[in-house]
C-alpha cells in the first residue's frame, strides 16, 4: 500500500510565531500550491485522513473534491473521455494535529521567557511546553493513529493508496517511526509547505519512495 504524507500549504503567519494547534489563515498562494501538490498525487484513494485544523481540512476537502470531479483519460490518440471518480470520505483525527505549544500558542518566539524556552530547545523530546506537549507526546499519539487507522487498511485494501493531510511535526514523527530515527533528529528532516512524502508499506516493512516532493 502506498501512503502519501501531505503537509498543508503555506500559512499567513510567519515562522517567528508558535502556532502549533492554533487555527491560522492560509497564505494567498494557496491555490497555486494546492494545484502543484495535486500533480504528485494519484486520482483515487482508499481513504483520506486529515488533521481537523483548517489549514489541513481545506486541503483535504479540495483533494477529495478533485477526485469527485472526475478524470479525463485518453481513449485513443487525440480523444479523451470523462470518467466518474470516487470521492473518498475525509476522516478527521485529532491525533494528526500539530505539536501543541500550550501557553506559547500564537506567541512570538522572541518574546518567550528564555528560562522556559532554553530547556525545551535543549531537549524538546522530553521537556514539555507549559500546558502543552513534548515531542514524545506527539510521537506517541501519531504512532497510535498509525497502528489503529493505517495498518488495518494495509491488510484489507493493500492495493489502494492512502492520503494523510497533516503538519510538519506529524510527518517528521512518522518518518522517525518508519526509519527508526532518534526523535532528537526529527527536525533535521526538511519539509516544505505543500509538499508530499511517499512511502510503500509491504508486509509491515516500509520503503520511503521520496521525501518532500
């Protein structure tokens, strides 16, 4: 089974603000980035899972809508036909939300008290943000999602692709799971907005086809 990990498109707030689980607006380039992303995806899927945050919900709905609109196929040189496409149901799962920054949500990084920020930056895997998460918490909930939602599909519908529309932190956590990477190295993986990472799951083994395309 092929699994496509899809990071949401660019948001309207800058990188200087901690906006993990806050609902933020999308940047004006949404349509362009969405269309570029769609070119890397199959035209059908067994399921689409999405973070419930708006920046992922909108993209997931548009991906599903592009399938429902139908696809043109070439029937003969110079001839095409419009075929009906199945629209998968978008399943929203709270476990696919971004890192929860707790008291730091929507606070500029430069204004966060260094006495709290520095220990977290030194060990974000085990040190929790005040009233938020550490990266181990994120990894644990994402791993539960994978075991409970994706692995059963790999057994029942192994020939159909699955899309997961989510956030950079979640995709990095999944890559750590697949590649058995140290969580401390998760943010060494570069992920662009509106980018796709593809993996193939076969007999519970993982093959990474590409990252950040």
